[in-house]
């Protein structure tokens, strides 16, 4: 059987991303746009409003049909209730995300030793009893 010749240039041509090229040229020429520092492996993601809004939107999108089909609310009532629920989920989600991030960051810092989290200060030591003036203070 005849041996096949290997194919040259198999696959599509590499695409050059203009945004990446602009970012590398801007960073090398001292552009105003700063690149975010990379996270270390295992470091938790910081909380963001975008993440909270996406999660609240998904829950609201699932809550709306539930309100229509299970308790048999009208679509207008379900929409109002879903809007109120979405409005409540945003601040509560931010608070919960901030708490989760701080807790995970403290655990990460304890594990890696990269800066200790604020520890509770130990109680002050008990005061030594004061010397009484009735006895001799100096035996000389």
C-alpha cells in the first residue's frame, strides 16, 4: 500500500485577536489601561454585582412560572411578586457574597500564610497586686 504524504497546514489559520494585540502593545508602551493582577491558585473570586444579578435573574426566571402554575396566580400578580423578589435578592445576595468572600479569603490566607486575617485580641493579662505601704518596701 502506498504511503500517504502528511498534510501541510492542516486546520484553520490561526486567528489574531485585535483586542489582545492592542492590550499587549498598550502595556508595553505604558498605556493607561492596567491589566488586572492574576489570582493565585486556590484564591477565592471576589464578589461582584454582575454575578449576584445573574443569579437573581435565574432564580426569578424560575420563580415566575412556579407562581403561575403551582399557586395559580395571574401572570400580572406573578410578575409583580417576581419583581419584588428580584429587588430583594440583589442586596441580600451582595451581603451574602461579601460574607462568603471574606470567609474564604481568610481560610485561604491561613492555609497559605499570605497575611494573617485579623485575629481576636487575647484578653489582657491580670494585673499584679499592688505592694502595700504598711510593710517595709526596702530591707536596707
